[in-house]
């Protein structure tokens, strides 16, 4: 594995750990922001590993469409459509205004993160 790809994966894990901490403290909006970052880094790391580059965007759905030739990714996009939209909202609203997220939404986002990590890095 390329060194840069490894750094993306390690950083994604740190964002996941931060999200778990925030979740335990009831800071659901911040947890969502950290889950979004973890997911974004996992996707960008995979694109970097496969192609050597990735599109300069923060949209999880847009990044994932670059991998949708895999059946598992197409299914993931379908099954986690709402969670992905919530995560993108968490990224945007963290910069411009406050948006409240609920425990169940964060739990769904953690599930999506776990599933995506298995799909992308199941070697």
C-alpha cells in the first residue's frame, strides 16, 4: 500500500475515534461531522490507491459514484442514501450554521461507515 494511502486510512480512523468520543458525550452534530470526514478519507484513499487521484469534492455521493462499477457500492448508495445525505449536511452545516442531529441518525451513520470500510478495504 502506498504511504499516502496509508495516511488517509490512519487519519480516517482518528476521525472515527473522535466521532465515538463525541457520540458518547451526546455531541451528535460533531459526531456526524467526524463520521463524514472519516468516510470521505476512506473513499479518497481508495480512489488514490486505485487510480492515483480523486476528484476535489467533499460530496460523499459524488465520490462514491466514481466507484459505482462495483455492485457493492451501488447497493451501498441505495441502502444508505439518507445517511449519506445527512453526513453531507453535517459537513456543510458545520461551517455555516448549526443543525441538530439525533442519536438514531448518528447510529445509522456509524453503520454506514462500518459497511463502507468493509466494502472498500476488505482485503
